[in-house]
C-alpha cells in the first residue's frame, strides 16, 4: 500500500510520537488498514479525561487478510482507549465503512454487554436518519436499495449459473457487475445465489448473525446489511443508545464537553438532492429512476410486478407480431420463420456456406443488449448509497474551529448544506456554510473521488491552510479500475488552498508538527498502524 510521497517537504516518519503533546484540544486518527474509513476522534472532557468517537471501521472487499487487518485495528483501538469509545458513528451501508461490524468474530460490544478480550465497547451508536426503521422515507430508501441489490445480484447469479449460453462479452459484463456489487455491499458468491433464490420465492436464510433488516425483515444477503444490524444492536435491544441524526435537529451537546457542538449536515430529506450525484456547469445525472429500473429488471425477468410469471413478452424489444423463431422447426407455423427468410439468413449470415466469410455472427444478436445498462445501475446504486452518508461537523467552541467529516457524501448531499441553518441560544442563526468557512480539518470525501468534494460550495469556502486526511489506497483503487481515486485535480486544489494533505497510502509524513505516525507498525499491513493530526 505504501507509496513514495511527491511532496518535496516530506520526510520519512521516525515512528516516534514523543514530540507530540500528550493531549491537544482535539485529535483525529486515521487507521491505515487499506482502502476504507476508520477514524478515531478524541476531545478532552471538562475533567481532563478523553471523550472518543469512532467513525466507521471497514476496508474494501478484495483486500488481502481483511479479518486480520480489522482485528489488528480494533485491538489497537481497545488498547489505546481503555477498551471503550463513547460514540460509534456509522455513516452509510458500504463495506469499506462497516466491514468490521459484520463478524464473525464479534469485535465490538455494547454498553449492556460484558466486554471480552480484544473487543471495543461502544457507549452509543449514531446513524443517519435514513437508517431509522420508524422513519417512512428512511424505510422507503432502505427497501429500494435492498431491492436493487437483490435484483442485480440475482441477475448476475442467473447469468453465471450456466443454464443458458452467453457470449464472452456478456460473461465479462456479469463478472464486472459481480465485482462492483461485491465490493460495495460485501457479497460473496454464495450471496448472489441466495439473492436469486430469494427472488424465486424462497426464504432468505441469514447466516452468521441476526436477520439483516430492521424488525427482523431480511434486506439482502450481503455482509453490509448484516453489519448495519450488528452495529444497531450495540445500542441495546430497546434502542435507547441508538441515535438517528437529522440535519433539522439541534446540534448534539454534552455537559462533559462545554462549548462543543456536533452538527449533522446530511443526508438531506429532499429525494431530488439524494439522487443528485454529479454536477458540472449545472448538468448532472440521476441515480436510476423507477421507470428505467422497472424496464431493466423486467427485461431480466426480475421485476417485482412480474414475479413468478417468467419473462413476459411485454419486455421483449419487438412486438410478438414481428418475432419469428430462428431454429425450431417444430414450433407453431404462425411464429416460425418463413422458409425463404430462413434460407436467406442462413446463406448470408450464419450458415456453413455463408458468403459473409466470418461465420461467427454473434455480434449481430440483440437479445442481450439490455445488459449493457447493468454496470451503470450498479454504479448508480453505489452513488445513491454514498449520498445517504451521515455528515458530521464538530464545532470546538461557539464561533471556533470546525472538524468536517463528510464520509462519502456526493453532490446533492453537499448542496443541501447551502440552505441549512439552526437557531441557537434562542435567537442566534447559524448557517452550515459558516461552519465550512471555519473548517480547519477536513476528512477528504469518498477517498478523493471526483464528485465528493464540491468546489464553489465546498472547498472554496474553507479557509487557507487546513489539514486534510485522505483515506485512499491508490494501488487497490487501480486494481478495482477506479483510476481517478484520488483525483489529481482535487489534490492540486487542496494544495492551492495551502492544505496539508496526508494520504493513507503515503509512507512519508509532511514536515508539520501537527501530524504524527503511530509508533507501532502494522503486522497484517505495511507501515505505521495509523496517522494522527492534532489541534493544539
């Protein structure tokens, strides 16, 4: 994972954190487990003891030794925190953010449980309002996401089953979609088969834990659904230690942290903004709309409305009047191809004595063309899930510095902050844009991708000289064919703002006393266990 830093001021970390003060005004630790998020925020309480929040803990599927990496990270967390964090914030349902909660083994325990050796105990669990099982819009979004995951997975399983011949190009497409869905939602091969069986009317047996949906309702067989429910369970069976964060609510405060306010900036409740994942000169694309989705999955024979009826002819590209059987001479004469037409096609296109020359005319077939949309559906599903990210802004004191954690929020989530404001202390209005203008620390959104840091309504509002931690493993991203992660233009823009950017995959730290490397080296991955920034 390590890379050579391009910064001319970079110096190799000595691994010695002794030059850092024992406790600053705030610290943010970025673990280096691989392409994924795991951040520990520490603030000093009024009595001088630390208050801690863990934001996500995951790594992308396909990473070598995932279990060992996550167990090593959690053990270090337990060792350095005395085995407990006050808050676990789970930003959204993607494997690279929640893999550590999927189990087994059980790496976390709730306040109501006896902590076992190596476990990290959690005081409260915070989610976005989109994960609230009692929120009507949240339930709608969660169900829509699960339905799309199940149907895409079932489509892949059907194509890979070997029950029907497919072209090499279609096989490559199915494998690509399988990798995308697997990476995002933690789906192994058996999960694709289970999704197909589920849509065929069989019950979805849930392995390795409780039912992966609110109130025991199955969502999809991927590890992320299980991880979300395991994390929810850390708040207790009565849910009293689970908080669903809504931007319209007042910021969180605590008597232990006088002056500190934690705001939820996103996700928005505007479905239009939730679907807006890209913007360039006011042009953007939307996640799959209902009509397009229905047509696509109908063509696959996976639309809910046609469940149990097979592939109805309403999804065929042409009306039955214009359809003719190509090779079956036993079929009804009314649908069988006329002899003259069959002879013409055989002579000129696919017959043994075809005058075309190349007898492989499979490229002319259109009966699998609809599959070309599958990869885009998977990517749209990924973007829509990212846009439900819980976004947190930590204000250190009224009118003071702000630490910004946008998770993987994309364009619509960011744009919603422009209209967001709160009434504080009875009569004072605070706008979310004011928080951006006071941001001194930025967790770079979505591993530095192209649409997760806004320009005019984001980075350009932030002050010069901010500190940024970037959880990216470029080598792994390239292996996933995400070559623009991180986006060079974003790195350039951050540097133009005078930002000090520390990348997870860098083996160098900048010559900046605010940053340090862990004095412990990773056992399951190379280099220090974490990089840390402190506000002093």
